[in-house]
């Protein structure tokens, strides 16, 4: 129905989230989380990366990432999901996987799907 006027009642607008790529790197007690550019060149095989798109969160496990990095990334994703009322969908993909989640992850990075740096090129944990 067209027409009408805005009232002083509560107006709810959808929450907007900034897309970001987080790198989770480290060992045992010194796991560090840092935001990196949303580019394929930011990825390496030795770390875990989280692509946070608001209501979609994808964890990317490099083939040589540590169990500590995997665990910390899962904890962070759970906290973010809970802060957003449980609405975000959480996906997990591993380096070299061929499922649709993998394609969805790559489509949001500058440079798209392709080879990534080795764990050694990614730097020490």
C-alpha cells in the first residue's frame, strides 16, 4: 500500500557488517588474530583464515595449520556467531577441498581461486 507517513515509533534497519579476512596464527598459548587484506596473496598453507561476511562465516584451514590455530579459530567463530544472535551460517573448508563451500570462499577474495603461499612463506608462528 503506497502512501502514509513515518511515525516516531521504533524503526528497525538491518545490521550491516563489514567483510573482513582474519588470520589466526601461532602455537599453544600465543595464537594471534589479525585482520589481513581480502586477497588470495594473504593466504598461506600454515595458518587458519576466517572470512567474516556478517551472516556468513567461513573458516579456511591451510593444510599445515596447527590444531591450536584450528581450535582458536573455531572459538572465535562461535563467539561472533553468538554475538549476532546465532544467525550467521558457519562453513568450514580445507585447503585442496572441492566442495561448494570452497568455491564460495574463493569468490570473495581478490585474485580468486589459485595457488597460495607455503607455510614457510607465511612466516614462523
